[in-house]
């Protein structure tokens, strides 16, 4: 059987920690063929450490050596590189978020449609065991009414890489961390259309000197992205979402919560629980599942590789990822000064 030839663009932490190990576990169907990074010396080291045969000095040359690429660069370069790859007839798995804004995401989708190649965005939370179980259980929720998200970190501003650089990343806690939970919620809800968003973003804590931080040092003087975000989102089907995420907040402890209340029952993802009225009383069902992000990364890679080989369909589609980017855009726009503090979508 022919193996899918995979190229890695950007060899930072997410490439080395998630994508390369996942593809190595899938060595029967995919071959790590080439890498590219702006830091050629580091790319060479990573290639040698992982027995990857080719290192390129520009990503355009890499396209000729592979069937697919995984893009692990700062957000600013996602659209540019993905579009170039698709125009070179190469499949693309791009790290989240899809792009810096909706316009870039739409351009990526247009390039994928024109080329006929696959474009997927790496929202790996969908492949967590609790998430996959919740997807199956949504039929018992009935019509979803209210979704609640809290993706809260007490003091975990990334002190490495370019996470706090707005020019390169487009934002902070929302575009980096909260996006996973928005994507997961929309997937569970069946991809409803967004009608309106009212949002606020904050960064006062991370701009204050002498703040404790669990994830290394950063310059509070140059911090220009969000470290805490809230939003109220409504959908065309009448449902609503209460959303909050943070890198830094004066709270007791980190919290990861996603729950959905429907007409027939309610579901909680972290940990997995199901709530329903039964026999004139209230029942809570619990299931012991593990939150294994390495396994989720493996399953994500497996789905992408098998989709490229024509064996299955993508779980993470570009069109779904674009809706996440649309909501992120709307939260930022709402916070930046819409007169009503709310942004409506025009579907015409």
C-alpha cells in the first residue's frame, strides 16, 4: 500500500509534542518525509532526531516532495501557507485557529475547493474520549437550549513562543485556548448558525507588574493580547451560549467546563455526566473516561491521513472551523466598540 508522504511546516512545540509523534505511530500509512522552519538549523535538528529525510529552506520547494502538509506556524502565516499548499495540489492539516480572520479562512476554503484537496483544522478536542461519547449522547439531549463554557486558567500565560504577540497571533486566550471549546460545542450542537455575539475582552492583569505566572516569564509592558474573555452568543435555532475563557484571572483554580442543557436531558463533558428526569425524579449518569490529549492527537492524525487516502471522511471540516473563526472575530469586534456592544450576522 502506498503511504501518504507528510511534510511538517514549523517545528516548534506543537509539531514535536503532538503531530510528529502521532504520525510516527501511524507509520503503516504515513511517512514523515520533509520539514521546513524559518530556523533552518532547528529544522535540521528535528529532522535528524526523527529520521525525516528532507529539510527545505523554503516551504514552496517542500510541496513537490509530499502529498500533504501539517502547518504549525504562528497564526499569521496559516492562510498564506495553506493556500500555497492547496494551489500546489497538497492536502493541508492546519493548526488551530484556522486563520487570523474570516476573510483569510474563506480564501483558504476557496483554494481547497478549486484544488480538490482536503483542508482540515486541528481542533483535537473533538477526539477526546468524553467528547466522542458526548457526540453520540446528544440524541438524548433533545433540542439544545443553553450551552455553558468555562475554559479558565488562573495564571497560565504562555511564557514561550509568540503567544503574546498580537501581530503574529491575532489575539490571546480566546484565539489560542477558548477556540477549542467553541469548536467542540458547535460540533456537539450540530453546527448551528450564529446570529449574534456580545463580548468583552480584558488584559489588565497581565499588564500589571510582578504578577505570578505558572508558565514562565513574559514582558507585561509589551503584553497586547487578551488574557480574559466573556461572551454571550445566540444561534438561529434559538439556542444560546454563555462563554468565558482566560489565561489569567483571580479565581480559585483552573476550570474546564462545557455543558449543554436540552429539552430532554443535559450533558456535561469534563467530567462526562448525563442528567435527565426519569420516573418522577432526577437521574445523573456518570462514565469514567480519560482526558488523553496525546491519544486525541493520534486519532486526529489518523482521521486526516485516512481521509487523504480516501478511506474515510474528515471529522474536522474547514467550513466548521470557519464558523469558529467567525465567532472569534465577532467577540473581538464587539469588545472593540460596537455601539450596542453586540454584533449581528447578516446572512444575505
